[in-house]
């Protein structure tokens, strides 16, 4: 099981559809949500007799049969066209002869086998709810909710798909809905075949144990396999030894530690890439701990994108074994490295691995800031290209903004305009405290365009890329760190989350929270969640009035936990500098917002800092009282903020772009009478916004927090509010 770079989109643990019993999950609002989840099974979907029975329905000789009794068979003329080929039973198999009445008794006309599956979200197997009856057409069994649309992967599913393809492999007569269902079915069949291959690899391990290793445990697997088993598998598959070793490792993990994942793999609910995510995430856990993680995630693993699954697994691992998650992070830091390789295009790549999260955030901030400066200087390219250029500028100490500078006119003093030239402010200007600090030219909200006032950039000025003294150490104001209150107060060890990176273990979450608390510009928000992690209340902290400020007393010294805060950029000053903040969260004694969750006082415990007051407003999840509705088209600050808290990412079925980078979109257009309110708005990235406006697509906001997308094929995908760590 090889491990490569993770996807640049860490994703959130966003389940595209709600679970039964969650708020707003009524049968009318969420069709099919009450149906049972696909039960992973290692057995075939049909028995041998039923498989042979199906073969008899597609074999020649029964031309007078009722076509409605054939799974996936279209209503067509009783006699096939001359020369047309039909599927036959495998050579040597015996097809029992049964009368038409006998077959009708076994499979009543118009009644398909009750499928075990249910909808599992966008692009996933069985992505639609079941509907009664059969669908006409040559690929009817793959239509929304029909038997092949929800059946697990296996030979029956593949046989139906092969038959539906036809001689020319053009799927004649298939609707878009049926073709989509067939694609999802083949995805499950492919996963099931891959799973069976890993079952065979596991058997190879049993037959090739390492010297002195006996077969043990319920799976009867040796602890390790023989040294040269890797070479045997690599030679047979014409693969590298690393790839063969990864295959052996994954097969062993599935047998010993991840039986639930193995079953989901065999049924096609999970494809290989997702299985590898689960195996990598649980690699340092015991079999009992790994199975506890499966319980927390497997029920919705098929619905999640790879980024969302990676986030869900990381969160579950931290919940089950927080100390092991911390130790794994600290041990892996000893393997920090920089890698370079040649891309397929002929260009090259450079990447750092196993770096401190705080340093990565600070470096990313610096890269983004310099890319913004290059854009202001007039360089062409999108932000991805400019960030790559900024990355190399910082590494090589060069200034790419000089490429965009015009030639100086004759008679001037040179490229920098001479010592008396007003020039442009350089990155070393001490007035610039970093991005969005209110200083000049930092790309913050108060910055103007070039040339709009004193201190504006002069294209003739000499530029140098940022150095360690340009942007203060740290990343205050540039990240969104989510920590459960119990973890922050030291009452529990639950995972935190950093937007743009993903889940972090509680030790790191506390260290980062204590680091950012030292900066007076840090802002705080408190979100109340339900049992599924959905935001149901939210409040932003404001300083306590001076006339009632109570000076915070430094907390008593705490014994070391054996893992100091990460050095470098975070915390400022390094380990041991100053007093460690001690957070407290108490009732303020004031009345909270009507229908909300009270009023509270948050203290960082830093001497001289005022307390922070937080009033927790309700967040419209299932019903809306329109208390934050705006009168016009544009939302107010609080309305926009609450919409971004409810959905931390784009509301598209598989999109994970942060909501702060998305459009504030009206589901029913404002011009058509739609409200500017939480019950009619949500964040959509520009791509999903344009997709919604395509007349072939339909988007319904069936509750304030739930969106249902209907594709041109008629298939529906539901997205729920963000799930925060709980």
C-alpha cells in the first residue's frame, strides 16, 4: 500500500446526505432516507440457481417469453432480429429447463428482487432511491432505483452490463439515467473484482508465512510474510517491489484489522482508492481500535468524496486513540524531507513532507501574500500560477515582479528611479505588519488599487521577495481553527480542525489555540452543534465593556504534557515564552438572544486582556424565523457569516471549496421574489453557481440547511450542512 501526496483538497467530513433521524429528515423531505444502508456482503447477489435462472432468460430458445420478466430487458419484439447475438451461459454450465409458469412463480411479473442498497450520494454506487415497478428500455434494470442500480458488485452485475452494451458497445436505447446507473454499477463491479484480487493475495500470504510465523487470530493470518513473497508477486504482475509490498500490506490489513472495510470493498460500496485511505489512516491502531473507527465512518464512507473520507477517518482515529494520533504525528516529524521529481510533462516538482502544521500555514500565508503582490505588479496568470512563481521567488530570493516593469524613459536615474524618486513601498517597509493587518499594501480589505494615494506602488521601484522579517511569525487572522470547547478547556481530548488542512489531534489543537491567543488581533467565534456536528447556534466574540472588565489572573503553572508547542512561526517567541493561556468559558449573567443558546463570557487567561462576550444566536437548520433576513439583494454581515458557518464549504454535491471563497447565492432568485435569508441562500462556488443556472439542472433548498440537486438525467443528490468536530 503505497503512500503518495494527499489531495490538495483536504475536504471536510461532509456527508452529502442526511442520516435517518437527523433534524429535518422527514420521509417527504428526504425520499428514501429511511431505507436501510447497503449491507456489505462477501457473497454473490444471487444464488447459483438464481444465476442460472438469469442466464436462461438471456439464452436463446425462449423467444416467446414475456420480456418483462427479464432483469434489464426492454419490451421488444418477441423474436430477435436475424443475426443478432444474445448472451449465453458459460461453456460447460447447465441451465435448468423451467416452464414459463415456474419462472413466473419464482420471480413474479413486474416485481424485482428487493435490493439491499439505498442512495449513497453523488457519483457513488446506487446513487438514487428505489422506486416501484420496472423501467422500460434495454438497460431498464439500471434506471433510478431499479435492481441493478442498487445491487452490489459481482458477476451478475457485470453480466447485465455486458449484455446491455450490445454488439457495438453503444448501449442502444439507454436513457441518460440508465447509462449513469450502468456506469455506477460497473464501478461497483470493478471494486468487487479488485477486492477479490486482494482476497487472493491474502491467501498467498497464508501460504508464504515468514519463518517462525504461525497462522493466528480469527483471520488465520501470519504476522508477516516471507521476504521473497514480494518479489514473487511483483514478477507475476510486472510491478515494482514497492507496489507489490503495498498490495500485500493492504490485503493483510483488510483480513486482520478491517473486516468491515473488506466487506464494503467486496460489495463495491468502496473502491480501491477509498479503501487505501482507510487503511493508511488506521495503520498504527490495534485491530480493536481499527474496528471502532470503522463503526464511526463506514456507514457513510461510500457517500463521501476522497477528501471528505480522509477527513472523517482522521477525525475518527483521533476520537478513538488521541494519544496514538499525537504520537504518530510526532514520530513522522522525524521523517521530514523535501522531495523532487520529474513530472510527466517534462517540468519538475518540489515538495516538503511531514512538516510542522504551524510552519506550513505560515509559509502558505507568505506565498499567498507575495503572489498577491505579483498580481498587483501586473504579472499575468491565475493565482495558482502566481503562487507557484511566488514560491520559487521566496526559495531563490529573486523578484519576478521585475518582468512586468516597463523600460524607464530616457534621462531617468535607472531602474529604481534614483534616490529621490518616490518609488514604491518595498516588502521590507516596517509599516506593513503582514496580510490584513491594516497596514499599507497588505492585500487587506482597506487596501486600494495601485496609484490611489500616498505610498502606492511605483512600477519603477526595486522589488525583492519577502524575507523572514517581512511578515511577522505566525498566521493570526489567516486561518480558521476549530476546537471543541471541552478540548480547549482541557476537559476532553477531541479532534480539532484547521480549514485548508483538516483534522488535528487535541494536543496540537490546544497548542495552536494557546499560540493564537497571545495575539490581541485574534478573533473568536463559538458554534453550538447537534449530535451530528451540524451548526445550530453561533456567536462572535466582542470585547467586554471596560467598565465591567475583570482582569484575568494568570493560570497556575501546569505540568508539561510531554509535547511542547511547535516551534518556528508558532507560537511567537517559541516554547516557554510568556504565560500559557488558560481558557475559561462561563455564563455572562445576561439574557441571550430569543430562541438562542444563552450569553457567555470567554477568557483567555492572559493578564490585562479583557474578557470576551458571546451571544449565541440560532442557526436556521430545519425551520427559519427570518430574523436575519435582509431587505435587499445583498446580505448583511451577520447573515453572510451565519450562512458560511452553516455550510463551511460550497453546497455543491462534491465541491469542497471554502465558503468564504464562494458566492452568496439565492436559491430562488431575488428578482423572482426569493428572500435574502438563511432559508433561501447558501454558498456556491462560481462553478456550482453557473451549474445551478443551467436550465437542465434543478436545485431545491428543501430545508434551510439541506439542498437537493437534480441532474439532467433525473438523478438526485442531497447535500447537508457541514459536520464539525464534536
